[in-house]
C-alpha cells in the first residue's frame, strides 16, 4: 500500500537513488531546493508538479521565493515517509531536469 510508512532501511534505499534530496533530522520527511533561471520557470515547475500531485492525491509542503522552490515531502496521515513521497520526488526531479 502506497500510504504505508516506510522503515528506515527502505527510506535509506529510496533516498540513495534520488539526486538532490536529503532526509530531515527527524527522519520523517525529505527535502530539496530547486533553483531556476527566473520566477516564471519556478512557477511553471510548481504548476506542473501541482497537476501531478493532484492526480496522486498527494501534496507537497513547499514555498517559492523568486526563482527558488523549497519542497518538503512526507505523508501526514502515515506519520512519516511512504512510497508516495519518493514517487512525487522522482517526478519533481524529472520535471526539473527535463
């Protein structure tokens, strides 16, 4: 089940294959900053991610200041990280890289 909290070994394994993301000190979320050339590119990225997140019914905690988007992912109802967090993080990386 995608909303089942992952153990620390599974989190470490998933995080190892995820460029740019780091584990929060409490082990309950992952975070990354995305920096773009300008505000328009940052906002376009957020729009694309928002559409994907809505389809997944899994929404990021994020903020945008000019050309930087800061993201934190966790699954609130599971009390930590789930497969959904890593799936959304991979999508974000793909949208950022390409």
